């Protein structure tokens, strides 16, 4: 038993020098994956322009973000947490989907009215 313990300690020392980790026999590696939660979007409009901001909690970087404006992809804002677009006096829908490195995703969206006048 003493020899086995000495061999395990020696193996751990070699692994530490090589930058590896040692786990008990039969132990599976632990992988922590946090899901994406609480997606939020807010939009503001004025001067015939719309700005929308998208945020969320959790997940594991890197993230991809895909935006749609009135149901059509808006690649100009892909991978950005904000969308900026010229608009003209109508109501429109905006949505965004974020996906993390593990494939977890969350989405948010809403409707906004384009205003030519002051920002609100």
C-alpha cells in the first residue's frame, strides 16, 4: 500500500510539472456549462433612427448574436449587442438571438414605433 501511495504522489508531482491535472481513477472530467438566461431588449427612437440594445445573463463566451428587423436578417449588427438603423414613421419589430460556445441560446424581441421627432 505504501508503494502505491508513493507511486501516486510521484505521478502527481510529474503531472504538476507538466501542467496536467490528476483525477482519482474512474473520475470523469467536470464541465461547467451555464445556460443563457434573462434575455432583455430595449429600443428607443427619434430623429428617424432606431437604437436597440440586447443583453442577457450567463452563457460561455464566445457568443454569436443574430439580429432581425421586421423579420429580415440585419447582418450589419451581427455579433454586436446593439442595433442602429434608419427608419421612417412606421412600427417595426426587432429581435435578437444570442448563442454561446456550447450551443445554448436565448432570444428577445419587441415592437417599436419610428419617430421622426425627439428621442423618447
